[in-house]
C-alpha cells in the first residue's frame, strides 16, 4: 500500500550495519503529521490523505484554512505546512490521527522529493559539466558555450540544447532509497544516500514507485 | 545537542588508544570466515589520519613481501577490535605520503627518542 509523510532534512552522517559495513545516511525528521482531511474515490474522485507538519501561530493562518483544520482539532496549533499524499486506495486513517516515522519500516524503499539548493544563473561548465577551453595560450574561449547547432540545414537550435540558465531551486525526486533505520520515538528516518535540498529543507517521503 | 549531532556521536567508540602520525600501530580486525569470527592483526605505519567523528579513518602502510600495502581503517567501525601502539615515530609532518616513493632505509620512520 502506498503511503507518505512530510519531513525535514536534518543532515547526513554514517552508520554501521551489524556486519560492520559503513553506510552513508540522511536523517529525516518525519512528522508528527496530523491527518487533516481524507479524500476518497467516491466523494472526491481520487484517494489521498491531507497531512500537516510543523506548527505556526493561529493568527497568521486564514480563517478558511482554520476551518479546514477544525475537524482535526488543530485550530489552536495550525501546522506550518499542509500537503496531500496520493494513495492507491481509500485511506484507512481517521481525521485527527498523528502519523509518524513508524509508518515506514526498515529495509523498505522510499522516494524522497525536495527542492534542490538554488545555484542561480549558472554557465554551461557548472550547469552541464562542459569541459570549457584552456586557460592559457591566448585563447578567449574559457567557459563559453561554444557552438549551439548547425547552419541553415536545420535552421534552428534543437530543443533542450544545454545552455546557461537557472540551476537548482527546482523540485526533484530521488527514487528508491533504502530505509536503514526507523526511530519512532524521535520520528526519525535514516535513508541510505543523499536527498535533495539543504539541511532543514522540507521533503516529502513516499513509498517507492519502482520497488 | 541537536538530533544529527547525537546521531553522529552515538556509535563513537568511548576510548581509542592514542597514537600519532608516524607511529607503528597494530590493528585487530574482526573477520568472519565460514561462520566463525576471528581476529586478524595488521601492523603498519600511520601515514595519515583523516575525517572526524564517526567518519574518522587512519591509513596504515607496511611493506609486505617487498610490496607496499596500505589499508584504510575506519576507526569507529565495529569490525575493528582495537589498536596497539607498537613503536612511536618521530616525524615532522601530518601526512607521510612521501614514504610511498621511498625504498629501503629512507622508507622508514625514525623512532622517537625520549631523554
């Protein structure tokens, strides 16, 4: 069954398995995520669960949102973030439930979505790993784009040509990361490998699509 | 202490035998062979120590059957049973990579003399 949580990236470290293999892991604080609303096939045409994460002041939240939070009893402590997680069947949770790290189990595979670190307007060497030219011998062609296509035969630049532009600050998903440890009491997931975004960044952890 | 710092520290070994660059050190490595665990020792000169916390490693170099052998040992790995300091070396730098290019007597680290 599909499932998902909202979380915060805490940073990376290493752990050792029982056999003594060093594994690089990212720690993600997932939850507690209160269930705010349920979307069902019959009523909404799709299956999903609406989750909250974090907390912010009630005075900063619009009354429309507070009304949406009322069934879950969260009007006094509205979550900072509200997201929906699509499910493949009608949700089995109840409004007001608090979901945490124990939703996942060790050795399960997850997809993690986050917003990558922004690199601003980057040139082709940084953005696409172009080789660039040589630094000496009088050439002026050091980090420039170079030729972007042919002459009048196509008469246009091919689509998706690698060129300078905004790098990073986009949503990215890293698929099929193994969950190494689940620490329910701290709401902590340790997943193998790196995930997008800075430390402290918001991430969505979902069941892996391809596993 | 925040969560990630706590995570980084929880698997640290409480005590590591102190040793320095240039020392000759014996490290006991746990090896699983045919379902049985035994300890294999590797003795070598400490030529580098890198990383911090759980990621700290030490590079040991020795000449084995005329062939230079280097092993990178993760200090806090549960597979490392312990270290033994066999000989103190007298060196003036933190990384002894120059030993790789030397042969014979030049490839040796002088012993520290205490007066």
